[in-house]
C-alpha cells in the first residue's frame, strides 16, 4: 500500500509516534504522571519482567483508551482451530496435500479468523511448549473485530493474495513471498482483497530468533536490516454496534466486546513489535564445490512441513503445488522422486541455476507432530497417492562395476 512506512532492524529498540500528534512520546519517562495529549501508558511484555537484558522483551504503548476497558470474555466456536492432537490415530506415512480450497465469497463470507484450520502440531499451550501449523483460507476482511493470541507467536506466510495487517503498532502490507510475525499478545486485524490463502506457524514457548552464523561469518542468510516494523498509526473511532476482540487462550477462542477500536495507539517505543520480511532478501549459502552437504533421500529425527508459495519444486514437480503442502514425519524415509533422481544423476556437471521463480519453505521441528482430523479427513485435500511417486525408483546396482583407472 502506497504511503506505508517501516522501521528497519530485528529486535531493535524502536520508537515511533503518529505525525498527527507530534511530541506524543514522553521524554525521559515511560510512565509520567500525565502523558502527552492525555494518553494512557501501557506496557506490553513478551517476557518476564526480570529476564536478563538481552532476552527482555517489552514495549510501551500510549493509547487513547486503555485495553483493559472491555466486557468479560465468553467462549466462542473454534471452528477447525484446535490443539486436540489425539482426535485421530497417528499416521507415520509421508503426507501431501493438494492446494487447499478457498471458499467463494458468493457462497460464504469467511475472514482470517474464521478461515483458520489447524493441520498439525504438538505440545501444549498450558505448559507453553509446542507448535501448531495452520492454514488460512478467506475471502473477506475482518470488520470491527480483531484477533489476539495469548498462546504464542504467529508467523504468517501469505501464498495467494496480499493481506493488510493492522496492529496496535501500525499497519503492514504483506504480499506473497513475504512473511510477517505477530508476537504473543498483540492485537491485529486482517484485510484481504479477494480470495486469499496462506500458512501459519504458531510457537507456544518462545519467540522467533535469528540463528547464529558460526563459520559463515558476520553476514548472510537473513540480515537484520531487512526486517521491517510498522510505524505508529492510530484511529480514534467509537463503534456503537460494538467492537469484537477475539482471544486465543489455552487453545480455545473467546470473544469480548468494547465500544472503540483497539488500534488507538498514538505512540510507542520498545523492542517487542510485529515485523515483516521479504524472502527475496534471504542470502542463500550452499556447498557447490564438489559435493552436496545436505541429504537427498533420508530418514531423520525431525518433522518437516513444506509449503510452496510459487513456482515448481524440483524434487516433485508434478504433485507439490502452490497452496498445498507436505509433512514428512520423524524417521519416515522421504526424498526426491524418480524423475528428479534420474535427471540429477545424468545432468552435466556444470553451473546451473535451479528453482528459478520458485519459493518453497519449510517449518522444521523436533516435536513429534500429530495431524488433525481436519488435515487427514475433513479438508478432503490429502493426496492418498503420494507414496506412488517413489514407486518407479529402480535398482541401479551393478556388481560388475569397477572404478575407472586414472
């Protein structure tokens, strides 16, 4: 969206105020006796108060009305959002889903929250240890309602259609090939502009971090400067018919009513913010001298969920489609299909660009993830013929083969 501005950096100490209210950030104080413009001071904490400074996450928000002014929460229907990991029997097979169906707006209006469907996950929100992987398929914007996740952080990956995300910190336009993170406790609303689909990774127990680079050195992979945080924006809007705040709490959904928009933060400062990142900026590093450092066909002690944003994934070009996904479980073999293996085994050994115009991603976890009933049955997108892509792999063993003489 033209006109949206951002602050650059990852985990920085940011400060921002809406230019309509200059001087709205208190000087030299977090919580003065009287805030500028008659605002309320609130602190949003993403860690314990006494965490060491490097891990302490908090931001101060200066808002027109405090967030505590709302009616009591009441339980609401959760739809296909769940953390019931034992509702169906475990399935160790390699799983692949065809592109998930987006409901037609002419048939049913579905917004971001209503369109959340849990595919798989593990752990427990009460002990704050685990993850959930969800799909979102929607066709209409959230009107006079917002979402707040008390259980963990959302990493949102749009695949079809851009999303305008309004948060208490400001607005972000997130397009396919970008990702964004809405951290625990942050209220946000999602506007869409047609049929929209994407993936969500939810983590319960910790916040997302950038990994250490080790022998890579000072630069590479995801550079901190490429992460973008929205600037302050507010609306002073009364909602006579009621504004709905939806809260995900201990795996369930609850709703509360208030008479005003929650996006009334005029200024803020701190290091606990939402942010977005363009995947095109990821600086890939790989071993290309004489060997392939990672595995091909493999059996591993982790779970891998893969999604495809655009293009063609060379390992299984035919069946792995944008808007679909695959899950390879712990200790279940998987790898390239026959076409990929044969092509790679006979290709000339010369420099070659691969995956041009393609963006795939992986959610990788040591948690032993279970697939939900929606993922295995209700969605009706499970490709039950997936295993057949490995059936044509043939034996190449030749007992008469001998090393060539140099």
